[in-house]
C-alpha cells in the first residue's frame, strides 16, 4: 500500500486509517465489514466481506453470477470465504 501514497506531496507511508477509510467510506464500502492493517511488506490491508456471503455458501455460483462480468464460483472462493469472512 505504501506505493499508493508515494506520489503524495509530501510522500507518506500507508497507515491503519487508510484501511479504515477503504472499508467504511471508500471503494469497498458496499461489502466490507472489517479491516486489518499491517505495516509489514510496505503496508498491507485485509478487507473482510459482509456476513451475508455465508448465506450463499451452498450456492456460490448464484453470488458470482451477479458480478460484472459474471463467472462461476471456484474452489478458491469457498476457501477464501471460510478463512477470511
């Protein structure tokens, strides 16, 4: 994430509130319910999905069909939801 802010004047490193902003006010607002920042590896941010995704765990294809472009669910999608959501 640090690279995102290198172009700022003055340049700065990523901070925890950057993750908070992305989750609560930014591009992930519609689905993010929690966030986790780490300063390691030039700053990283984990954003966690809304609990309603668990409703689709028996029909993930239905959830991913609503994406643009639509796609079929993958085994990795299930692993991600079970591990991170």
